[in-house]
């Protein structure tokens, strides 16, 4: 498995809108990195890209709930959209529950 390196030390203070494509195994690692480093994020969209069908998605790594909640979830996230969400996938269900449980200022959600 190829290890993905993230730019350590980066904080995206100006990022308020983020789209993450969920077509790669363990995409939630990138999602959590971006949530942790984007304290002012207001809109989060999780999408299926045009090259992948929902049934083609492969889950290779287990979701590990973070020990701390990102600041953006606690203070700023207002919109959460997940296109192609499938509740029957255990890992995706855990990610969705984590976001919904911790996004205290959420005004709009669409799963």
C-alpha cells in the first residue's frame, strides 16, 4: 500500500468550502487531515467522482475515530452534503455519525 504524505505544519485558515472525493480506499484519512487543518471550514461536500461507481468503492483500512474533534466541526461547519452515501457500509456510517454528532452548528445536511 502506498503511504500518502500530507503537508505537515500547514493550516488552511481561509478554507471555508471543501469537496472530498470518496473513490479511493481510506479516503477518510485525507478528510480528517483537512478537517484538522481547516479551522474555519463552513461547507463540506463528500462526493463520488465521475470515474467511480458507488459499488466500485473499496474499503481497505478501518476507520479510527479521532481522539479530538476538529475546531471546524465544533465552531463553524454549517453545511454537510454526502452524495452517494451508503449507510450499509460500516466505515462510511461511522464517518457520517462522527461528523453529525460533532458538528454543533450544522444548519443543513444531506445524506
